[in-house]
């Protein structure tokens, strides 16, 4: 079988896949030293080191340091039996990745200022999209305690892995009780940009006694020009959970806009946007998500 497609994530971070329809490739072992090579087609490699993938995540994470933006969360619930979507509210906040920690100030709900944080809201919420989520995935991959597998799409490499509960940092707060479930994770890396473009987590069974199932969390990244620098930042996210014995799923669609460098939260004023249509690492605040009835 001919090896034809070659992707360089970072020098020396290389992956080769077969030219036939997407094929799984096991990723393990040490990365080959490719310093000084001139033509990436001259190098054929079928193994990579997870630590190199973690280094890519770490490089992208460093670019987020001391950036803030406006975060808008459109909360809805979906009736799976009918497909109908019902909007609940729109939450606005100012937040970012300050000194390698996720920060978020008191939020607005439907245009009215609240004294509560995102974690204190009733209903479904999530925090950690700015940097903690990426940092946690970087740490678990760098530990080399998960098996990585890669598939190819038209424009990306998708690295998939399973995180056991013993390594999970995903904090689910459900009706006052914390759960740290194992989950299926994936990281997509754009072929053109050599940057992480998407991170996902999914779990379909937290525990028999848990009242919710099907937790899914996805954050998408894109390049933005900030002070004459190109930085890959979160631009969209989606968080979903479903209730056992019910056709209802709560869905949060999150948009990140107006990125700028952090100076002082005291000088930042959040402007409510038009309501959209419903549709080891540096120390960080842990990511989390939750729901309450």
C-alpha cells in the first residue's frame, strides 16, 4: 500500500496517512528528527509522539494569554421527538484567558446585569472554553496514558482518544453533585493552518444514578488578527446534555467576539449583541459544565 499524504504539524511533528479512504493510524513511540529536511514528501512516518501533539496545543494556548472577548450564550432546549427548538434566554459575559487562567465576570441575562457567575446560573452552563479545556486535553495527551488514533478528512487530521475517569478533569456539576466521567475526546488539526481547529468531548453514560446522559462539548477555533498578530482563538462552542427518560436536551450555542488584549476589566463594557437565531501544563482554572433543574 502506497504512503502518499504527509502532514507536518510542527517540525518535528509528522504524520502520514494512506491515500485511500480515511484509515486509522496508531500513534505512539518517539517522533523522528526531521530537522533540516527540505521537502516534506521526502519524509515518511507512521508514528508520532503524543507529546508533540501536546506541544502544538501548548503553543496555541500560549497565544491566548491575556486576551479577553465578549461571550454570548444562547440557551435553548430541543425536543428530540419533534425536532422543535425552544429558546430559553441569552447570556452575555466578558471573559478570557488571563495569566493562564480562565476568567469570567458577572453575566447579563436578556440584557439585565446579574450578580451571579456562569457556574451559579440555573439551567445548563459551561466554563473553560477560553483555555482550560485545551490545557486539560494537552495534559492528558502528554501523559502518554491514552492511545491515539488519527483519521483524515478533506481539510483536517482528526486525533481521537479515550480518557478514562481516573484521568478525567471534566467536572460535571449536576443538581449540586460533582461527577468526573471518562469521555471520548478528539482534536482536529487544519492541514492548511497547522493549528488546532476543534476540540470535542462526549460521554453517553455518566453513571446509572445520574439523572442526565449524553454530554457533548465542542469548541471551534479560528485565526484572528489582534494587534498585528495572528492568533487562533475560540470562535464558537456548543454544549449539550439530555435528560434520562425524556426527549428533552438542553443546548447552549456560544459565540466569542471582539477579542482584545487584557488591560483592566474595569474599563470593559459588555454590549448586548443582537440575539442570534437558535441553531501537565500552566496552572489554569479547571473547565466545567453543569445543569440544574
